[in-house]
C-alpha cells in the first residue's frame, strides 16, 4: 500500500517462524512463502497443513431491503472488502491461542470479503489465511482471500521475486498452480495480489495478466491492487483508466488506491460499465490504520446520500479499533463507533461527525437462511470457557472458529440495554446480557421456514421476564412467552412453533417485562429433536513437545464420525472432572498447554463431536504419558488387609490385594455380612493419586454381581476419623478407576449395595501413588 506505516512495520519484521517437524507437538502457524519456496509445498509434506484447513463451507446469505436498519443504507449495491492484519505474517497461530486479547471481529453483516493481510520481505510474500478466520467468515457468508504482496524496493522488495512468480512452463504457471492448490486445500476463495516492486516491463505486466486469467481458470478469485500498470512500472492511478483497466478485466475485482477523487471515481464507474463490468467490482480504498474513524473520507464520492453508490469500499486495517484500544471494553466501544456510528445504533446514525459508521451506507446481510440456527452469543474469545453451563476452563483464549453468527442489528433496542457479556456464558466465553426496564431488542434478520416440528429454544438466567418476538415474511408477528428464571442456574425453555407452521421467520428479537438483569446463554430455532452426532474415532497424539518438566504442547488428530459443528477436546482430571483444552470444526487440533496434575503418570485426553444443535457425542480417548517424574506404584499390593467377614476360607481380604484376578472364582474377597467392608494398611501415610476397584466381572463372574454402591475412605492414623475420598452409586462396570488427591495410611472400602445378590465380590482393591 502506498506510503503506508503498515508497510514499514511489516518490512521490518525479521522473526521467521520455524517450520514444525511432523514428530513434534510444536505450534502450527498460518503458511507463508516466497514465490520460489511455495513450489516445494505439498499438503502431505507440510505438518502444519492439516491444522490450517477450514471445514466450514461458505454460507449463502441474503439482504432484504425491507428489513434494513438504516433508511439511508442501500442493499445490492456497494460492497465492503476488509483488509485485516490479525498478527504478524509469520506469527498467526493456526487455531487460536491462550490469550483473550484478539481482534475478534463481530460485524460480518456489513462486509462481502475479507483479505487476510500480511506479507513482508523477510517473512514471506505469500500469506494464506488461517482456519479460524476462514471458519468465522464462511459461517457469516463472507469470502476470504490470502495475500500476495511484492513490497517496494525501499522496504526490501526484489524484482527477482516478481520474475519467480511469473515463471511459465509450457502453458502453465507453477506458482499459480500452487496458489490454487493452497486455496483448495485450506478452503478459501482467492488471492489479493499487490505488486509494488519497481522494475517491471510491459511484457511482465502482460504475463501478470495471463497468470491471473490462468489462476481464475482454476476456480480461484483474484482481487487486484492498483499499483503495477499495463506498461510495467508501479504508478498508482487512484481510479480505473486505460493504464490499469486490463488488470481489472482479468481480475474479479480491483482495489483502487487511497488517492482517489470524486471525479476519478465517477469516471471509474463509467469505464467499468463500458467494459461490461459492475462498478461495484471496484473497491475504493481508505486507510484507517492510523486514524480509525477519525480518518477523513469523502463519503459522498463513494456513497452519496439518497443516490446510488458509485463504487464499493475497501477498508485498510479496520483492526485499529482493537490495536488503539486500552482493553476489551474500549475495543468494543471503538468497534461499535466504527461500524454503526456514534449512537451505537445502526438505525440512528445521526451525528455531527463526518464518520457516520458503515451501517449508514450498507444494508445488513444475513447468513441465517436455514435451520438449525443456534447462537450462544459466543464472541470467539473470553476469560474462561463454559460447556453447557459448566465452567470447564479458567483463563483467556481466542478462537474465531467457535464464534457464533453475531446479532444482525447491534444494537436496535428500546427500554432495555443489550450487551455481549464476558462475565458468564452457557457455551463459550460470553452471553447476551439484557439490563434495564421493559423493552425490546431486535437481534437477527433471518429467512427460516416454520414446519410442524419447529422448536424455539432459549437458555436463560437472572431476574426478570422474557419473551421472544418473531416477525414473519407475510407481515404478521408472534410473541412467545419464555417467562422468568427461577433465580438459580441456567434454565432452558423450549416452545413448539407448530401453530405458525407454513410461515417464514424474517426477524428474531426479544422483549422484557419490568426491571430485568437477564443473561441469554442460547437462542435456537431447529426442527425435531436435538441431533446427537456420531462419535469421533482413532484419537491420536500426533506429536508432543515438553514445554517444561510438568507441561506439554500436543498435536492431536482423529477421524470425524460424521457431520459436526465442531469437536471439543478435554483432559480428564485426577478428581474426575474435565478441563476444556480447545475446539475446532477440523479433525486435528493443537493443544498449546497440557499441565501435569500432581504426580499423575498419564493423562487421558477426550474428544467429542458437537452437532449444530449442540448435542454432544460420546468421547474418543487417548492417553498422554508423563516421563521423568516420580513413579507410581500400587501401594496396596500384598499389604495387610482385614475385613468384616468372608464367604469361604479361601476368599479372605488378602485375595483382593494379591495383584491377580486370574486365579478363578476364589481369587477374590467375598463377604455376606450385613456391614460389608475391607481395610488395607499401607504401612505409612503415602500420597495417593487414584484407586482402582475390580469387581465380579473382572474375575470372570456375572456382570450382574458387579458392586453397585460403595465408598472408599482414608485416614492416616487409627486415632483419626475416616474421610470419604470416593462415593459411587449405580455402578455396573467391571473395573472402576477413581482419581483422588489424598495422603493416607489406611484405606477402607465400604459396600452399601453389592450386585444382584447379597454377596460382595471384590477381585482387587488398588491404591496407586508413591
């Protein structure tokens, strides 16, 4: 970009990410190359390629002029392309990171395409977008482009790179073939090509256009940047004219540099039409990297009030809203000001400022055109993670792959104040909060047909009464009572919409009654019952790297069992709870940090599939072992044991600590006493990490005889009171494992309900620790 501070910064970046080896668990990054190095790329040989794939297809979307928020906005005319640098070229993590501070863009309804901006002389000229950005954009119906950036000579550009790019073999362009291969494998639409390196000739310019035509012939879109001219040199035209119109004709669209004028854009429109092209394939650029919404823009030259748009709009570096902020709240305030104006209301952009917000000009689009539609108002980052209302992780994170479709109208409200709240969540790290008095909030534009089995579901908590408001395409509407939460935790309300079958929901909103402080953790429209997806299989540790003596990073892979919105990964903790490690629509995930808990010698990793309705499958599991730490032993093995009694002479408690279950039906402790218990003396107080109990079936007897209800108690001295470490009810398994964190000398197994008959049968009681 001409005279851009960003260019200077990118050219100065000297740190290049080291490629990860296939046998390690190192952090994968978005891919970047020089023209010569991309020729050696293949998905099968690149260990990061699997982690950079998007699995979310580009969603169709629509924009109904009758439902637009702002009277001045126009639908079906000018579009917006957003050029965003999410991170330095060589430092874009493939699947999010453990940091809540991130540009979690949330106004997709106003843009048509996103360019994953980057590239520098030192790090690589060609930058492919990472999976989270593609996933989030596609979920909102927005196309994504990677970047091909040839920098000016002053910033490290070498014209040899352009020549490498244009190499032709027969009728093929090898670099273009690789660009198409990368786009297809990673799942994005095309490339933004910005050639600003001096030294070109007319022949080079002709070859560049031929390469673009060749690339488009492979189904890849191209947005061309107004820099290199048809005669070869770099000369920004700031309009469409005879010096660059051949590039425009070869490309899907063109980004017009920042120096445009009203007369130049007017003539650009005329020239585009003369070529048989839409003027809206021209994106007139504005540079907001330094000034954000304080940038001076001749808006009437692009989007004149009350008249058709002249061209589309290209936004350079709108992430200023995040980079210039003092924190998340300030970032969200700036983001609102940038996109919907000073009043934070897309329907009311009246202001004395020249920057009215993009909602003043562009009518909203919606990807919500089919069911199921489910939102948990997950913004794609947060300070914790909840799963079905349960806290499963504490600590910051970001991952746009998990972001829900944001509200279309942010915010059109009366009487009540809506906000994305990061203090609580049902799924993810945020929810919708409504505070104030009786009022309403218009949330989503949709196009959702209602059938006889369509349901509306909401998960709510807090105080106050809530209703859902549905507007239909036939002009009618319906108010659905959701009621008031009881004041406890999250509560689900599911309403049958069969009375409205045959209609199509055009807008979805909420209404409040009285004083409210409500959180909406989920809002959904779906047909039938909640789908439960098939479970994934073959969960495998693809590689691991020791971060410290007690921490690893992991690369995990699995086979998807079927269609799923995403897959969630957890670690099983010693106390039986689970900690969220991350999630992805993909079939592979990088776990940046797995911490060892206490002296555990292994950790079980679980992955489960989550459907579009948020039904969850059973989990596939894999085990990660910890090396170099203290060894774990069965402390109860062959230790003195006593019991309440025994069925036969050869079935005393010693048989339950002999380390064997293979000695036949008498290789067990058995008792018929009314109070059924056995105790083991470990010899001294020892740290214990888990208990394992092997019941009747483990020794070859009937599963019906497996112990049903029992407790395990511990104490360090006979003078101490027993402390209950494990409580189990309703067991049917042959072997049960019970992670604990305890120190004890004496262990007592007390059985309150044996199997289907009156005898307790324990083939082994193990106490693992040090």
